[in-house]
C-alpha cells in the first residue's frame, strides 16, 4: 500500500473534530499498526491540528503525515505525566520518526565478589550473573581500569581470578610489588582485609574525604599501641589518597554533575556527555542521536535528556545537576519530570561560571571534534557520495568536489573561498581563498566571477586538478556566473550545481539548481546526498568568513596614510609630527601639506587628492 492511499484512508478532519483539548500523548501508526511517531502535548487537539495544516510543514513532517493510517491518544493529568509516558512508549516501540539514542555497547561496572571470604574487584560488562555487588555503571572501561589501578595501589584488594587465587601456595608478583596484601596465603587477617574492602567501596562511591578521616583516626590508634610499622603503612595510604585527590578533582570542586554539549551539522548530531561524580571526572562519551523530526538544537537536547535520564534504572547514576551548552526546550517541565522519575531534584542549567564553565567548554570542544570525526569518517563519506551520485544521476562516483562561497561586510574586504572534498572528506591542503578587488561593493555576482576565473585560469595552465562537481553557494545568479566562466575558458566535463537556501533558510530545506538546465531539485532532509552538500557548503562558508574577518581586521588596523602612493615611513612620520594626527592631515590644503619638510608640490597634490577621494 503506498503512502497516498494511507493518507486517504485517514480522515483527519473527522478525527480532529473529536480530539481532546487536554494534555496527553499521541501515537501515529501506519497501515500495519507499527508506531511511526510518539509525541506529547499540553493540548492534544491544537498539537495534532498543526500536522494537517495546508502549508508551512517541512519535508520530514510531510513524509510522516503521508504515512499515517490512524492516531491513538492517551489523556494524562498533566504535562509531566505526558512526558513520562512518552518516553516509556518511545523506549518500548522505538518509532522511526523519534530521536533514537543508539548505543551498541553495554556500560561497564566494577564487580565485588562480596560473598567470598576475601572478595575480589574486577571489571564487568554484560549480564550480572555472578554473586556479589556491582558498582556503576561507568562511562568507559578505561575509567574503571584507572580506578582499579588506584585501589590496587592504595588498599591492595586482590583482583585475580578465583581459580588463580585458590591454587596459590606462595604469594604472587602483585604481593611483591605491593599491589596485593596476599590473602591467598593468609598474609593478611580477614578483619584487616574487610576494612580494605570497605575503604575500596567508599572510594568507588567518591567518599575520599571520609576514607581519609577514618584512616587518620586508625593511624593514631595504631601508633598509640606502638604498632609503628602498621601506622607507617596507613600513613602511606593517606598520602596516596591525597595525591589521587589532587589529580582527580576537576578544578578543585566537588559535586555530582553531568555536562552536556551538543553540536550539529549536515544531518548529524553529536552529544558529548561528561560524568562528574563527587568532583571526579569519571570519563566522557559521544552519542549520535538519530535526528528525524526534531530539527532545532533545543528540541534535540530535550529529547536526548528525556531519553537518557528517564530510562531504565540500569543507566548511569543520576546527577543532581545537568549543565548544557544550550537551554533545552521546555526546561521547567523536563526538570519536573526528572524529579518525579528519579525521586530527587535535578537542576538543568546552561549559564554557568567558574569551574563549571571550564567543564562546559571542554565538553563543547569534544562535541565539535566528535561531530567532525563522524562527518569526515571515510565510511560515512563513501555512503554519502554514493547517494549524491544517484541523486544527481552522475555516471561515476564523484571523487573531487569544489565549493565556492563569498563573504564580506557591506562590501568591505570581500573574500571568496574554495574548499575541496575528496572521498575521505575535507582536503585542506587544496583549500584556496581569493581577495576580491576592483568590483562594485557588495556585488556577489562579480565577486563569484572573479574568483572562478582566477581558479580555473590556473587550471588551464596545468595547475591543480579538475573537479567532478562544482558547487556554488547561491541561487541562479551565482550559478550563471560559474557557467559563463567555464564556457569562456572552454572547460568541459564539470557538473555544476547551485545550493540555494529555502524560503525558511533552515538546514534541510535547500533547493539544488542543476547547471545548464537550471532544473530545481529538492532532496529529503534526511538524504545522505543533501548532507554531504550541506557539509561542504558549511565548510566553504566557515573558511570564507574566517578569511574575510582576517582581511577586514588587517585593513582596519592599517593607517590610511600607509596606502598613499609615494608616502613612505619617513614622510608619514613627518606628516604626523607636523599636523598632530590623521584628522588634521585630512583637513589640510595643498599649500599646508607643502609646508611639511620633504613634501613637494606634486606629492602634496597627490596626498590631497587621495585623501579627498577616499
């Protein structure tokens, strides 16, 4: 059954007449009863009506609406209940049009075989079948190994396998290097070993200060009993713990905080999550939510927080504060729902200072790096280039793409950028920028023409490689300039397309204009072909803006006198000393300028004419 027949079978007008105006959750289902999308609303009727308006819908929403066979609603007492129910339904049904948090790895735990006489500590991942206690989960296995190494050094709790432990007749190397207290051959009493285990658990929970206090009291007691060797051992433990605290406390602050930074481009979203527990950075992780309907960053972050922190209790222990790079949509409602779900208040903040700002800056940097790594991965690029080849009906896979963009501020310091992508992503060694001169201010068409002539004239001389695809950031006017330049230079075999922003100027609604025919093509917002074009267009825009700002800054820092023909450093100095500043030099007449030592009548006339015409 096709999409249009499904849409015809769903009588939305009749459905909306009887829709409730109360808060609740709605599920959109297809012809076979599969859930397409789950949403919540303060007013179900108003929200559902917005899906069926005659105009203003983006391509993604229209694709969803065309597949709807029927809609089911569930009324709730308030929006908080609606949010909780929404997240449960998303997790149960995993609808294709909702954000889905994909994660193919299970979280690792620290396992303590607490049922044994001499418990062992170990890293554990997977089903919890072994008898004992599990602490965590932790964000990564490396963060657990780091913690286990600390515990092994300070408290010397065994980490060997049970089969190895049971068959020892003499202590192993770990005992010799003081990484184990030797319980396998009874070199430590069960009571002392149990105390070390208790301290290890306190350390895992982040209660380092409590351990230090307990060890201090114990050291004093042992020293009072004249057991100086044992007191020295406890003293070393306290020293090691304090050193660890110095290294592990982030910027000297405590607290249970998660730091979330989000970065998005070309259809890919990266959320970088940093886990801070009791002031210790336990590690971080990148997530790449599948973004379908939620196009705004604030909406995407809302969906991620709801999915991650309102999920199964097997998730990472919930913090008391979440710091975000942007404010998520419906923040107050989200905080209320999180408090209900987790039985304690969780604050969401996006404006922070001090050490929290440093945490956030670090997360933002990692989010941007994670996004760039994903965008530039060879596998991802290859998939997108294949989709681009099919979308543009190219006979071969494009292996070299060039994109041009223009940047200026009201015509000042105009710069054109040329960025190059190959099958591995950005080819930065081939990037070029062109300082545009001799055109009417803010004439983008002339600027584009000049940049293209300079680039492809070099190509005629055998400098550089010919691109498979030439991408112009702009509409038909800029595209026509590119066609004219290549025609004049008799360069053939290059497919040209213009990438014009849609009416809303939002990412995902661009219009592609094909060269020669000027036929317009619109790709779905989730199309990998569109994503690679957005990626190279955004990179060209970034490179052009950077070059423009550098040029503009250099121009504005340059004295006007530096540009006068025939006036060198010595004469500039004489002019400034005589008149006292540029403003007085501008007001001076030819006769006044002649009075300056070394300035002839001809040079004075040149200076006067230049200043009056600038």
